[in-house]
C-alpha cells in the first residue's frame, strides 16, 4: 500500500489477464476514454501510519528478494505504488488468495478498518504538496468492456484509492489499449515514464490496475554545486569508480547495528530522504533489520537538538531500472504470493471471470542532484480471467477462385468437389 510520507515518482499498472488461467506510439488525436467511478464511502477518521509501516516492510522484503537476483545492479522502485496496485488487486481477492496477499503486503488490518486507513492515506498524500514540493498521485482501473466487473469492487477502489474504471479494448485492439494506458501514465508522471505496458503484454488481458506517483522536491538546504567534487566509489566486489559527490553539513545523524543514517529533508518539512550506509564489509544486498530501522527513524525524528549532526558526501545519481530487471513475478512468488499466480487463485471479488495474476512488471528512475530529487517508477501486474475474452470473429472472404469439398464426416468419403472460378457463371 502507499506510504503517505514516501517521496518519489512512481507508476504501477496491475493488468488482469483473461485467458483460461494460463499465464507505440500514443495517438494524440484520439479522445481520452471517460472513467466511471463507483460510490466512495466516507470512512471514519483513521491513522495512515500503520500502512506506512506495512509499505516499508513490504518494500524491504521486495528489495531483499530482488537484489538476490541482481546483486551487482542498481535497483530502484516504489514500494508505495507497487503495493497500491497489488492492494487494488487484493480488494478483489477472496479466501486463501486474500490471506496470502495480505501476508506478503504486511497489511495491518482488513475490512472496514483497512478501507478507513486506505482513505486516510490517500488524503495524506494529497496534503504533501507544499512550496518547493510537487507531488501528485493517481490510481485507475482499466477494464475490457466485454468483461463484467463487480459493483462492490468498483465501490471499494473508489473508497480506498479514489480510483475510477476506464474502458480499454484489450481484446479487440491491444495496441490502442496500450497506447491509452501509456499516454495516461506519461501524463501522470510528467513524461518520466512513457511506457508501462506493451500490446504483447495485453494479450488476453481483462483489466489493468494502474497507480502513479510523481514527485519533484527541492532540498530544504540545497547543496552548493561548487562543492560537488569527484571521488572514488567502490562497488561490492568491484573496482573503484569515479563518482561526483555533493557535500554539505548540518544533517541529522543516527546509527544502529552498524548502520549509519543521515536525514536530508525537503522544503516544507513534510518529506525527507534517509540515506543509509551499511556496516563496512557488508554485501551489496545488505538491508537493515526492522528493529534497526525503527531505532534510526526514532532518533532522526526526535526532538530538535536531540541527535547528532554531521557533514555528508552523497553521490549524485541518475538511476534507471526497466526491462527484464523490472520483472517482479519471481520476486513476488519468492515472497509467498505464488498461489495468486495459479488457477487456484480467487479474484471473484473483482469479477466473476477473474482468475489469477499473470505478470508483474515495473520500471523506475530516480535522480538526486544538488537541487533536490525527481523519481519515477512504473510496474504492471497482470491477472488472468477464468474464461477467455471473446475476440472479434475472424472474417474469411472468398473473393478469388476457391475449392469446395463435400465429405462424409465419418469416413472422409468425398461426395462432391468443385473449383469455383466465377460464381456469376454456371
């Protein structure tokens, strides 16, 4: 689920495939399809912080499993939007599938209590915009018009995520559907994510759930570009490389279990980046424990003057994760969500024809410079349907000479055979 205090630009698409449970270019001239929204209930006031903690735990789990696959690569993603798109799928899950997804997502509650917390988090995200910080979040459900959608699900995503349902011709024109989704994502992320789905990914897709988050945030105290200097950086198990280090002072510092952490706040004080340095000699996939992270967060968020302040030398980065690296299927299966990818999954709360997750794909960028941070992340998660979408019938036109053969279906005996050269002649 989305953490209301997490910075970044992110996009997540959850695709629901309609396929018997087996697993371009934007057209600017075409009018955008109209979204239909369910009835959003007004939930009692709730604290969104438990969902923030859940997102953080889920994000660490994902990063741990993901890094095991790509230990030497830069990896960037948005736990917030990945959890949000999966969260919209969870609202349609039932039985064992719902229990499994809730466990992987570390959801703190369920039912009406979860709906209230989701709504509170959505509101919290909307309150993060301040001078110096641009932040916009959006969620949507894209649905093939040939498939049914449960009214209760429509209301649930409207209540928790403010999401509407937009028609997309997955079965009849996957290219057009991909173009429209990508156009919407590109617009939501200010052009940082231009493709999250392809026509090939949408083969037999019934629904696509998308989550987008854009953030452009200025540091509370910008780094002085004249103090940005080159210096060596040693990758895990690799030779030193030359990095460009931003240098500044007066940043709050905390440490726990060998981890060193520095808080770099953004303008307005509502957002901050925490840079975490692992113990010396730790591997490239080292992650802090939940206990260490709680200790660090408590120290960094304590009363002013209660924590040490330090100088910091932080590399400028321009991270980009996409393509095969962004395939999340094996990561989520490794975390225990495998049943949701099989024909035994239950997403009947979404649709009477929804079956199971077919794919999870994401892409992300993160730029950290002297002025601040801009990030983008995109993911696509596909869920198959229990029955294939009825494709438009193929038309075979006999508009040139052809043959006719009349046979006995039991024996294959040819009773009549003809070649038609001109149907207007005898």
